[in-house]
């Protein structure tokens, strides 16, 4: 079975390391970016199957990038995460994205891999 490629774009280092540890044990190849711009570069470079994208990043808001990511790769599984529930849901006309509030459970992580 091929490894799923996962890109995590989140500025919380501990969260990223825990996710990387767990997802690696689940036979995933994991890349991490702590800045939005670097994450979008990694997206183009690594061509991941799954992106876990935080909204509040040091260099901007991640969620507005979702529409562009899905336009470039409509089949990608995109998980929009945030510790703070956003006041408005991002408009994206696609069934491959999901909104997840932190803290994230193991069950939710396993759902990322389906």
C-alpha cells in the first residue's frame, strides 16, 4: 500500500510533532510547515493527498487559501482546523474539505486517513 502524503500547516510546534508521530505510525509521509507561505510552497512541491491547515498562522489566515488549494487539486482531502471557532464558515464548493476544532481526537485523526 502506498503511503499517504500529509502536509500539516500549523504554527503550534507540539501539535505538529504529535501529529507527525501518530501519522508516521499510520504509514503516512508527513511534511510540516509553520508558516502559510512555506506551506503553500510545500503543497506545490510535495503534492500531498491530505492537508491539515490551521487558520491563524503568523503570516496570515490559512482558511482563505483553501479555495485556491482545492482549485489546484480538487481531489485533495483538506482539513481546516482552529482552536477558535470561526464566526463564518469558509465558502468552498467541494466535498473534500472538513472543519475540525482543536483539540483534535484520535478518532478525528483516523478519519483524516480514510
